[in-house]
């Protein structure tokens, strides 16, 4: 019988609001129909499985360029493999501006590298040096090219920008239509605490968490929101690590500020105690903000339940543990200040969240779809991603909700030689991934050719429109 190129048959379709038994018909790269008794040239049996949109991971550091011209070890090819293995089909990654340099050349190099991807991708542009040229020429140009999100670091040498620079970036985003994402930690406070800890001989990885307690993140979050409110520019607060920070965001949301919040799998599953493992092991769990404690994770789940936090990403940022290029790049027992920050999580994100969220009864499968695919796509203007509906890209993951798996690094299929989730038991696991109508993973085996991923340019969309609330009604955003 005539029909679709592919029909996914007999599964339970999960949308952001409901679950129902239906078939999905795919024509070419697109979902063409959802309904009963669909027929196709090829049938994928989904009996007993959940059928969900492929994950959208809106915060991944992949092949990120360094100032010396080298790049992080996780390539677009290895990251795509890991993403597909874990049920993710789209990622937003980071193009970096280096201080004292224009954006253009590093963005061009980054685009060249990203062209090897198998997953679909877009970029956040990190702005470190908001010069007149950057503000008036480069930001408008990259936004026009579909890179509709900027990232600002309020801490980290050499990336951080001061408040005046941040305001200039917010105003440029407002003028040209982009979301601004913010890494919120207080630069001076971390510097002061770090020097004090090192002077007292506290150098091992566990002191990373001591150098940046909750107050440091809460203050910067409050300040980022206040400045975004001043300019009337929508923002997303990245990697919220605890409820106290989420409370700052909830207060602003309640008074109508366009501020959204992301947390990451590591803040729901790791704690500061992981950085206190023997020897250098703790370095495997170091990221910023630092993981807190079990109460903080419980607080995050409750903020997710309240709707304060509506995106869960991985902040995938992998550094190898062995050798001298990754976590040990500053030496074998380097002080915590000099150990690269970041944990790999692109491949593990969905399994961790399904298990800790859905299987543990904290959220529904529809919540899971909203938090890990639908909301990130919607908030970042990826119009054809993160949903199963006619016209959307046929990015689909078939999920066995009962499958019990013990996570290993080999399963992650990334370029990093460890996983912080090694040995963790999860219930629920992806068994098949389709990217734009192509099966790219079946039972853990990934098959896709480098270069088949696609850059997703993002057009203007409602979330990035200013709220229209300006103090005294005066719009200063046209002032440089
Ligand atoms: N924190 C970030 O902000 N980026 C990458 C890794 C990390 O830990
Ligand atoms: Zn960050
Ligand atoms: Zn990050």
C-alpha cells in the first residue's frame, strides 16, 4: 500500500503534554503524519517503546578553540557519535571570541570544524571583548547569519566581561534580536577565595567547590538579572546549581522579567563529595559552578516541578584524564585553580534524567520531553526541532523505559577516557535514534557519515522580543 518512506509502528508517542499509542509516518527528512494504521515502505517496530523527539542539548562545548589555535579533544565527529548513542540529535555548541581579536576568523574556523558533524547543530557566540567593532558590526552580522544567542561569562580568566561590557552586549542583542545566555559567578569573589585557599595550602580538587560557594553564584545571578532588566533584554541563566539561585530567577520571573533557567545533569546527580575522592580522581568531577550536595539536587528537582527551570542540558565539556593534554595539562597534581573545568555528559544526559526523573517518579515522560528537547528547541528558536508533529524534522528516539543498564565510559562513545557516571545503574535507555529520517543508532551501534549534520540557522522568534518594560520608559539601548 502506498504510504510513507518509514513508519514507526506500535509505540507510545510522547509529546510535551500527553502520551498516546500512534504510528509516525516519515517522508524524506520530515515527519509527515501521526495516526493509526499508517503504512510505509519500511517499518520500524516500536512495540513496548516510547517514541520521543531526539534530544536537543542546548549547551555543549565541542571542539572548542583555544587561543593557541588548538581545540578541545572532543571533536564534532566523536561528539555526534556520543549524542546519537545517547538519543540526542541536535546540539548548540560554542564559538569563542578571543580577547583582543575580532570574532570573524575564529567563527570561520569553528564553522569549518563543525561541518564534519553528523548531528545537527547551531552555535552560541561567546563574547569576551565587546569593542565598538564587535558591538556594531560583528554581532549584527552573526545574528543575521542565524546565530541568535550570545554567551557572556561573568567569571573565568580570560573570558570574563565586566558589568559595562555585559550591558553593551545586552543592548546589542536587544537591537538585533538574540537571546543572551550568562555564566553567573562573581569573578572577584572567586579570585579572592582561590588565593586565600591556595595560600593556606588547600590545593586538592575538593577545594574547587570551596572557592565558589553558592553566594558567589547567587550574587552574579541577581546582578545578571538586574542588568538584563535595566536593558529589557531576555536572558537565560546557564547551569543553575541549586535552589537558592533558582529562587533569584523565580522572583524575577514573577515580576515579568524574561529570564529562563537551565540546569544540567551533573547538578542533579553529582555532589561536591565526588571532588573529594582520593588522589587526583576528584578532578574528573570538577566543573563550574561546582556540584553542591544531595539537598541542592532535591531543591533543583522541586524548582523543575515549579517551572522555574525549564531546560536540562549537559554542559558537555570533556577533558581526558590520562596524559598531559586534559585534566593534567597544568601538571600531575596541579592546584585546583589550574585544572580545566568541565565534565562530559552529552551521551549520558538523557539516560541519567530519564532514570532519575521518570523512572524515579519525579517527573512524567512528557516533562522529560519538554525539559530535554521541546523547551531547548523553542527557547533557542530551533523551529523544526524538539517535537513530534507534522512538518518537524524526523529526529526521533525510541526508548525502552524498562531497560536496566550500568553506565560505562565505553557506552558514551566520546573521545574522553572517563565518564563521571561510570558504574551508575539507570532504568530506561535509548535503543534507536533517527536523525532527519535516517537511522543513526540501533542498540548502541552508531552509523553516520561525517559531514551529514546540518547547521541550523535561527530566524527571529517571540522569546527574544523585549518585554517592553523600561525604567521611566527611556530606551538607552541605542546608546553605544
Ligand atoms: N563550566 C563552564 O561554564 N563551561 C565549561 C565547563 C564548566 O565547568
Ligand atoms: Zn558556563
Ligand atoms: Zn558551559
